[in-house]
C-alpha cells in the first residue's frame, strides 16, 4: 500500500513537471516571437530613420531655394542700378564731348 501511495505521488510530481515544462516551452515560444517582432521593428525604424534623413536634406534644399532666389534678385537690382548710373554718367560725358 505504501508503494501505491508513492507511485501516485510520483505520478502527480511527473504531471506537475510536464505542466511546468509545457509552460516553459510556451514562454520560450513567446520570447522567440517577441525577438522576431523586435527585429522587424528595428529594421522598420532604421528604414524610417534613413527616409527621414533623406527628407530632411530635401527640405533643407527647398528652404534654401528662396534665399538663393532672393540673393539673385538683389544682385540683379544692384547691377541695374549701377548700369543706370554708369549709363547716365557716360551719356552725360558723351553729351559734353559732342557739344
């Protein structure tokens, strides 16, 4: 009779151990799934960071475009003003010479 009780106790312990092993296997599967998900997330974030850097460069170029245009326009205005004064001075000089 003692043997039957010990066998029953051992069977219960074995059942408990199998349950624990099954839980550990499920946890390992969950950890592997999480690891894969984190890897995919990391790749996505890396791709997004590259895209953001590229868009930042394009945005900077677009922001600099009006500055370049304004600088060009200023230079043209200055050139026109100088041309008017030089042309006026040359015209006056020619007028004096041809008189």
